[in-house]
C-alpha cells in the first residue's frame, strides 16, 4: 500500500474525534488509568519538548486503553503569566486575545500529531470559571488562616513604578528602561506552606521508588529539615529602639557541640537589632560610612547576596558567651538570612566553612573544639566539619561530639536558657503579583472592616478588559473604576485588592479540575466523586525543571484540598516520569541558541507518525534526546516499508491458525521475532521499566526484517496483525489505517503471547580449551551431553588435533570446556 500520511492522518484524526474514541467513560466501576502530561504555557507554537512530552504520555494512554482501562488523558493551558503582558507592551495586543489565539494555534498543532486527548476535559486557567473556583479556594484558605498578608521585599523599578519579577531584572537593572532596580518593602500575601512542611517531607516516603530518586532528594533538600538548639546570648549592653529594649540575641545552631568555638555572631541585614542600632546610629558610634555600607548591602536581594562574596561589618557591640562568659563581637553579614532560624548565627570558624572564610577575611579568632578521633592533633588554620572528641570545651572535654550535643542541649533546656528546635528551610509561599494577567485576589479593603473577602455569589472577580498595559505601574491599580467597589460586610465604599495570584496557583490544582466532567464544571470546583475515582494520577510526565516548585506546590495544594473535602488524595501523582531534554548539536534546543527544529516542519514534510516514531526511537524517555535529521528520514522509511509489505499479508479478521510442525526455519524465526516484539511491548509499558520505547521499536524493526526472509502468507498475516497492534501507541495513524484495511479493525485489543513461538530449537554454546575461548557450536535444545561433545569436537578440530583431551566439561546451554595436554607423538 502506498504511504500517504497527509490523507490517512487527517482521516483517522477525524474518526477519533467524531467517534469520541478518547473520551473517558463516566463509569466508576471500570478500572482506570489517569495519564497526565504537564500542561503547556500557550506561548504560540509547540516546540520539540512538548512533542516529546505528549508522545510519551500518549503512547502510555493508548496502551492502557487497549488493555481495557478507562483512560483519562487530558490537555489544558497554563494560560496566565507574564509573556502575555510583555506581548501587550511590545506589540499592543491584548493579553487575552494573544493567549486565546495562541491556544487555538497550539491546539491544532497538537492535534495534528494525533494525540489521544480528551476534548471534553480541556481547560484554560484564564477562563473565568477557573478563576471563580480558584478564588473560592483562596477565600477558604484565607478564612482558615492559611493565607496572610505581610511586608516583604520586592524588586522595584523607580522609573516605571512597577514591581519586577526576578526574570525582569537583568544585571541589577530593569529590563525595559535600564534603571537600577531597588528593593522595596511592600505588602504581600503568603500561603502557610510551612504548616505542612513535616507532612510534605514525610509523605515523600510514599513516593519512594515511584518518583525519580533525584527529585525526591531535591524536594527533601528544599524542605530542608534540621534539628538543633535555639538559645539567646545576653548582650553586654542592651540596645534601645523607641520604647523597646533589646537585651538578648537569639540564635539557631545545628552544632551546639561546637559552642565553645564561637568567636563572633553574625546577624542578617534585616535583623531587628541592626534596625534598632541604625535608628540611633550615633549613640552606638556607627559612622556615616558604616551606615552607608549597611544600607547599600540592604538594598540587594537575597538572590544577589548569594552570588556575592561574603562581606560583613562589625557593629561595635558584644554578646556574652552563655558558658564561658567571654565577650563575643557582633557583626552584620550578607550571608545570614533573615527568614531562617532567628536571622542570627553563632559563628564557629574552626568547624564551618563559611564561618572560616569570614574569620580569615576579617582576622577573627579560630578556636578548634572538635578533634577528629583518628588524628592526634588538630589541624591548624583550616576548618573541620566532621565528628570527633571535644577539646577546649571545659567540662565537656573528652566527650564524643554527639553525646556532647545532647548534654549541651539538655543543659540549656533544664536551665531554661534555650530549647531543642526543628527548623525548616521551606519558606511560606509568596503568592501575590502586581500584574494584570493573573487571577484577581478576591479581597476587598474597607476602612472600617479591614480586609474582607468578596462574597461567594459575586465570584468570579473578573479582570477588566479595558486596560492600559504599558509596563508602567500596575494596570489594575491604574484602571479608573475597576478597584472601586462596596464592602461585602458594611456596604460602604471600599477598594478591591489589585494584586493578582502567582500562576503556580493555577498549576497546583488543574489535575483535580480535569477529573470533573464538563457538565459539572459550572456547579462544582472539583467533583469529589469524580476526583475520587480518577485520582491519583497514575503517571505524570514532564520536565525535570519542575522537580521542586510546581511539584511541591501541587502536593501542598492537594493536601489542603483534602482538608477542605475536595479530594481524598494524599499525594496527587503516584508515579512521576521526568523526560530528558531535546538537544541539537549538544545544546538544549532553544531560540537563543538558534538550533530549534520546528515540529510543524517535520509533520508537514514526513507526517505525524514519523515525528512520533523518531522521538520515541531516538532515546528512552528519561534520557537526553539528540536531534538527528537522518534518523528522522530513517523513521519515515521504516513506516513506508511497513506499508509496502502489507500486501504480503492476507485480509483476515482473526489470527490465522498456524501448523507449527510444517514451518521452515525462516518461518519459525520470523514468528519468534514477532512474538518477541509482542512480549517486549508487555514489558515496556511499566513505570519500573522506564518505558523504553526505543528497544520496543527496535524489536519491531527486527521482526519486520525477519518476516521479509520468509514467504508464508499466514506468517505475514499473523506478523502484521501483531506488529500493528504493538506499534499502535507509537504510530497510531498508519496502524489504524492498515489494521482497518486488512483486518477490519476499528479498535485494538490485547493479544496473547504464543509461548511456543518463542521457544528456541537450537542454542549456541561457547567452547573453551584450557579456559580460552576457541569457538562455538550450535546444538538442538534437546541434545544430550554426548551429542554436544561430538559436535563441539568437530567445531574446534584444529585446536585439539595435536592434543590429548584429559577432561571434558559441559555446562548445559552455555559452555563446553576441554582440558588438553600435548600428545606424546607431537612432543
Ligand atoms: C554554629 C555552627 C557550627 C553551625 C558549625 C554549623 C556548623 P542547616 O543545617 O542548613 O539548618 N545558620 C543558622 N541560622 C542561619 C541563618 N539565618 N542564615 C544563615 N545561616 C544560619 O544550618 C544550620 C546552621 O546554619 C546553624 O548551625 C548556623 O550555623 C547556620 F560547625 O551554628 B551553625
Ligand atoms: Zn466594611
């Protein structure tokens, strides 16, 4: 049959759509699989990364459908975000117009690849109905005290009077006008993800072996649990700020065993003590230069500080060591984070790298207090972070450091001077953005009632369409009418919140929304019954770049929605498959590198099946995939060959009965290869095997070659019947076309492996002589040892002719070994 991808691809795509082939059934008794790819941002055109993502999930979805599962394989659009506003600024197109037209464009590109998405489950997160439910969740969380408002630092462009996202700050300057960016303290909204830190950490155990180990580690580190001691130093002299008197300095340490090695304390730039001193700078003897230096450091973001070298400034005041009574100088330092522990550190240069570097730079004492067990003396002028025995530590000298840790903690606890604490690196999630194209925060500011949530019946709070987006200020705030409203509580004039939500909010629950059928979507945010049936996602496929934030937020949201009664899921994604990058010439395909191959060009030239086959053949899903033009052509040729050879098969409707006794070697071999491919397909579609489609495709290619070496029409028919079934998840269009034409199929069902076809009649055994490999021999599987030895001797004739065999060893199915010595006659 001539291969005409243009015709058959359209034909089957229409058929699938018209017959609703890929709509999940609303029948909760059927066994289900929920196969999900991370939804795309509608930037305008699909790229190779998308193609790879959806080829993988589509193959999995198609396979499970064939196995009789009710499959949910949805697609949607992560449609809010900055690029739409950037397009508005640069090209004067409305973000909404831009977004929805991109969606249409990308949708038709995706469907031209034959992906088996459910059309009725599609959503775009910028749809007002989606906002409505997100705002409902927001209010529920607000009322539970899970969302709060607090001052935080933001990147601010003084020229455009706008907040900038980190990506919009380029080398410390505004991306639009090049004005140096400053840190401005403004009110922001936060979600208390930290309330769930322990649960988010513990539940990672449920995912062990089901998520990539690397992702689990990244999540653990991000949550960053650490246990230690929190205690307060007394200050030598207290510091006054207004009518407040600060007389202690609280620190958190994971190494209380090193307490006698403290040689200074370091405070964050935002520490209240630093602020208090700056307010009365003169009375603390801080010079103008010092004040200016501190202020300059304060004007950098934590991100910038992390990249800077360590710098510090002595504050000229002292703390008293709680155990030794010595005076400890206080410094302000750029590496101490205000958001972690108490924003102050007891610094032990002898046992911490950062403290050591700092002490070297500023000539502070380095006092070793832990001696490694296996060394006699303590290394001078370096730091040691391991365990050992305490020295220079008064009554604790000689104790092992773990024991000392416990003793010191209990000393602080019993004397009431400190306590054992658990700290998490995880910070509360800042969810407000000063932008237009996002979900409006459904809160209202009333002079009398404070912050009041919008009434449920008034949701969604929709974005105004008539806005000016020019990169200056916040478009919602500048809108002449939108923010003016009445207070839901007292009915007086009030002002709507003009911040919108971080787009990570939308991607934190879209997978739950997909489970809700279209007909319920107006009345329910998430249909609990449907969510219960479909959740958890059985396989979640996406990029490793989402290993931390998206996955953590989605896990968190699921837990919150569980407490709110929307789902019973503890964890949303039971298995996670992180696909590798698509590269070309060794670099990630990207516009900036100029090495992009447009998927659409490949589809136009070769068809969707070729694109799919290449993508899945080139590398296993988790690996990097290097683009290769000639391999694309190779994939196309394989499909052409598949079509060309179908004429060797007969038109049948069930598998032919084959009389095995009468088959030739070549026919037997072809059947063996066919069933090997079928068996391989059963092994490939499991999470544990990593879905290595590449080896499955290779097995199919071998099978087609083997078919070609024989002439039995029955074997051709059987071979095609099976091969098309096996290849359907990968190259669906051509498989449907051929199966329909030759086998009258309009659907696919599992085929049983004929084990007898897989049996080997003969095996190849290695022959060694005095342990050296000298040849091999092909023998029947039923051959006894005597037969094997006779054949083996013939095979290595030239190696044993002049020798006497003194021992013969047969390892069944594997190996024959002869031990020989030279014959008398040849001596
Ligand atoms: C003394 C000490 C001695 C420390 C030593 C470490 C090693 P993790 O494990 O990541 O939780 N620290 C405490 N608060 C900090 C802050 N706000 N910013 C920066 N560093 C801070 O780290 C805890 C350790 O980090 C604490 O233990 C403290 O230094 C420092 F040989 O105390 B350690
Ligand atoms: Zn009010």
